[in-house]
């Protein structure tokens, strides 16, 4: 009798795990008409695109439009000023899966989706930062555009001729975006602490205000572009 009960338990567990596998597999299947990330990358600028992606961070909401950093396991999508009510914006928490229909656009080197509409779907995914340190200065870095990435062991450089480690977009009031440069093995990246994403009261903003030239730092950021690589910083700390 004990053997029969044990066998039934094993069978029940097998069925349960099989069900989970099918559920996870189904979650990875793209809906009808939805592009893979490779198809999105290959699509022409100004063409209509349809993607399924997951909210990773929210930059801003204003006048019923919102800007999002989103990503799936294959790549990332920057959604610029997507029509969105404040109520919808509050529902789009980190990890939320959405289907987005819009147009692939480019502005100053940043590839994004504009004039978009969205639907919330079942599923959740939160990306881990990809260590892109070894790709600085390489064309392969572009393959991770808009992704959450990390640059480790960076050296803070003088931002301008004043010798300061960073600069404010609004120097008069010491506020708005922060800018700084950091390098690794002689290769430098210009970083931006985007005020609407990580404002003056955030730990990130305060950490960068404490930078000194020569500091060794680890940076976590969304790989944004503005006339070249110009990541939006979401994490900054002394190198471990």
C-alpha cells in the first residue's frame, strides 16, 4: 500500500512539473503578428513594429504620455512618450508584460518606439544587468542598446576643463540632469543621470554628486544613445 501511495505522489509531481514547463514554454511564445527581437532590429526606421516586452523602469508621465525602458530575454525597447493615462501608468509596474504597436524611430542615434499603443498581457520578467565592461569601444556594445547593463571598475575622469568630476545641466541651480565621464583601459563613456528617471533625491543622484576624479566606480545603467553611447544611470557605487 505504501508503495502505491508513493507511486501516486511521484506521478502527481511529474504532472505538476510538466504543467509548469508547458506554461513557461507558452509564455515564451510570441503572439500572432508579434516580432522577435531580431525582426525588430532588422525593421526599417519609420516602419510599424509590434513587440511583446516587459517594463523595467519608468522615466516620466506627463500630459497622458509616458516614457519607458522595457526589455525581454533577447533585447530591449525604449518607448518614448507612449499615450498612457495616469491610471494606466500606475499599473505598469516593473516586470509587467505589454504588447506594443508603434513605429520604429531614431533620434540622435537613439532607436526607440514612438506613436505607440499598448495592451497589458499575462506574464512577468525582470532583467538582470549584463556586464558590458569588456565591450566598451566595441561595435558589439550596440547589440545591447537600451538594455540594463553594468560597467565595472571604471575610473571617473574630469568632465570638463574645470577639472570637476561631474556637471549639472542647470549649473546655476545645481539641478536637472547630471553628466560625468568614466573610463576603462583608456576607453571613455559619457554618462547621464537622467533627472526624470533618477532625480535629485535618489541615492544614484547623490552618489554621483559625491564622485571625485580618479574614483573607481561600478555603474549600472540603461544603454541609451545620444550622438553616441550616453547611458542613463540607475546605479552608482564605489568598485568592490
